[in-house]
C-alpha cells in the first residue's frame, strides 16, 4: 500500500476512502475523502461548488418532487440527480393525469346531469301536454256539436223525452205537465242526447277570448235560482246556447197567459228567487247578467224561478229581440251607442224592478212604451239629465199598475 497511512491507538489503520471524478478535460480529480475517527465518519469535500464539479457533466440541474402551487408535482430545482425515482421504485408514485384520476366521477356526474335534464324535459313536455289536453277538454265540455242537437219530430216525442229529462233532475214532473213551444218565448226546444233542453240562437259573429274563458266557468255555476248552462254550439250557421229544461216555461209567458192567480206570498217567492239569482251572478266571474227580463226567468215544475240567458251579452241578437229588450234596459244603457253589449250591476237592478212590476201587476201590455223601441228610445235620448225614464207604480181602485213616467233621480 502506498500513500498516507494513519494508525490509531489500538494499532489499527484508520480507513480512508476517496471519491474521484473526471473534470471537463477528463482528468481524475479527488472530490470527496471519507475517514472514520473513533467510529464517527468524517467527510472532507474537495470542491466548493457542487454544480461546477460533481455535476458539471449533468448540466448542473436537478429535479425533485415537492409541494408546489398547492399540488404535488415534479419541478426543476438544483443539480443533484434524484435520490428517489420520480414515480418511486415501483413506478406507482407518479401523480395520475387529471382525466385518469377524475374521469369516472366526471362521467358519472355528467350522466346524472343528462338524465336529470331528460327527466326535466319529459316532465315539462308532459305538463304542457296535460294542460293542453285539459284546455281541449274544457273547450269540448262547453262546445256542443250541432249534430247532437235535433228538434223533436212530433209533439208526442217531445213529451216523452222531456218527461224523461225532467225526471233526471232534482224535481219530478207531474202527470199533467205538458211542454209546448209557446211556453218558452224566445227559446226553442231541442233534444240533446234524447233529453229535452232549451236553446236560443244567435248570429255567428265570432267569440272573444273572454267568452272562451267564461263559458267553461259558467258550466260550473251551481245555484238554486240560476239555470244550468249546458254549452254552446258554434259549428253551425248560427250559434246556439243550450240551457237546462224548466218545464213550466218563462215567467213572461206565465204572466201573459193570465191563467194563474198570484197571491202576495207567491209573488214574494218569485221576486226572492230572482233576487237570489241576481246576487249569485253579480258575485260570480261574469259580474252581472246584462239582459235580465221576465223572458229569461224560467220556472221549474216545482215553481222555482231560475235565471237563464246570463253570460251571453257579447252574442248579438236580431233586431226584433234587441228592440224588445229595451223595455227592461236601464236608461243609462239606452243612451249608450253600444246598447247590445252594455251591462252593469245597476242595470240588473233596474231590470229586476221591471220584472217585479210585471209580477205584481201581471200585465206587461199596460206599459206605454212601444215594443219596437222607438218610443222608448225617443223618451230616453231626449230626456236631459238628471231626468231618467223610469217605471212608476200606482195604486188605483185596489189594484197596482205600472205606467211609464219621468222622475228626477
């Protein structure tokens, strides 16, 4: 052995280890000396700049696996080679790519979102379809095909079908009840699915959106003094409003025939029925009647009065009926250029007063106005405010009668 040899107190040689490297000129250079003194290893460096000596041939660079920017990743740091492989000795310590690490969760979450969207779309489509079908159902409820309506061929058929129709209602028709067209004034008798009903025709002028909204609601009206609205036929040459049959006809026809004796209590009951019906209509969605007269007050077999022909103000009547209505129309509406479509709660009360006067006097012919409406129109249009054309009650020789007069409001 050559070189420096160190012997300890026990006569043992102290080992000396040297690490040699090749410099840039490939000359051998001592880089590190190791020795052990008293069992303690001692390292003596033969360099000052590690990057320019030991790792010069590596470009002076080093990589390490550290926490950087809140993620564990490999970053370029110094110059030493890695003490541990990037992915560990088993190759399992490398951070996985984002898609590989979270791909399953993304796919599952995306699938759930897609399923949720599909379910939402299906529910929305279903709700829209149900609503559309409900609207169509409501439309079909109040729209009656004209082919379902027919007039009775014979008077005998009318009596048979009308009796069966009336027996299905709340009251039972008596054996002496007979239906004739003359009992119902402006109404016509039709058969709807072999049941007798009352019908009134109007010119086909088109329906508004308000009409289409109100008619389904009118079918739901349920009151003892309001006649049931069955529906409207609009697929023919004219519109036909269908109402429930009331066997004794209109109040106007009963009064005009003069074959019945009305005692005070019976008069009071009739007027009370009409008043109750008006109150119900004025608290309903239609607001008021607008065409109240004794002709639209129908009488059932049990002598109960039911108001009919409500909610049809927007449907025009022919000139004959419109002029006849003037006898019950309030003066403030007569002055309006749109007489056929004007209505108000106050006007209903005026019309009710006229009907009440008919019930009390039992004589419509004593009114001084002409039915063609010319006299009524002249007196109303040429009466300056605050004077209004009203009907006054007079007692003469124990009998109450009405006369058309002007009175100050």
